[in-house]
């Protein structure tokens, strides 16, 4: 599949990015040229035939450099540089994913962008132990609850060519109902306490009684008990 993203102003140009160069002046009609950043990070300026290194530059800094180059060939040139198409690379989603497979993603894409754009985990998949596997580097594990429930995006990371995102099977769920702000089923990680689960549910409503929390629990292979 393919997914798209809009680049920020800080986006750095790289090989494969497609640009449009527009040059006009008081004596010449506007001329537009389609340029592609080559594998060495250069673009070729049609007005001069010169090659300019733009890899690692923002669009604004590249535009300034191109404008300075063209001034010697076109008097009082008005120059603009537009980014038409981002370079892309392939990443793969495996495991308990809603839509596993290989995806062509733009260079601005992050792990969270990919997860949200492709539907996240399947019904059996975990939102809390998502693995990012990158060649020759230790595997990293991400807990998307921190982003979805707590609004903490610090874990998010830019993707790189060849990355593999693996959704593990979730370990278990707990259903929270009654006088809480977000009654729902929540995925558990090992060792988490009641206070953590209640924070996922947005805390207890003013109408709730904190001292009276009933826990209907199942002891595997033994019995159901009410705490």
C-alpha cells in the first residue's frame, strides 16, 4: 500500500525528492522545470547547467542557493522552488496487525503515523507491546496507550528504510464499568495495579465512591472470585 504525509518546514531534502523550479523576470515569461534530487544529492539547474547539492537542506535554504546561482544567468530573476513529491521507502508490518504487509511510506512518516494510517492491531493484537525491528539495532518496544490515552508522543520515532513493525498478541484485558469517565475494555501489561487501570478509564466520576470498587476476577483453571 501507499500512504502520504505533508512535510514540515524543517523537512530535509534527499535523493528521490521531486521539485518544481519556477523562474521569471521582467523580460522573460515564467518557466517551470521538473527536477529530481539524484542519488548523490544534486539537482541540475536548466538555466546554467550547473549542479547544486541540496541533500540535507530545507526547501527554503535550497531555494536561496538556487536563486543565487541563477542570478548570473537571468537578470533580476524571481525564483521559487516547490516540493511536489516526497521520496519514499518500504517498511513492513507483521504479526497481529489489522492490515499486515509492505508499505511505501514518505520520508516524513513516523511509527505512530504508520500505525494510525494502517488501522493498528487486529482484535488479538497488542497496542502496548508494539515492536520496532531495525537492521543491526536492538529491538524497541512501544506502548501506544501513552499516546492514545495520556497524550504523550515522546515515544514516537521517524521510520527508516527496511523497518519492520511487529504487533504481538495481547496478554489480557480488563473491563472497567460503572462510575468512571471512560468505561471500556483496557489491555493490561504484567504487574499493573488497579490505580493504573482507573487512570486509563479517566478516573472516577464525582458520583463514584473510591472506597467501594468491586473486582470480579477469574483465577485460571480454578474459580471466579469477587474482591
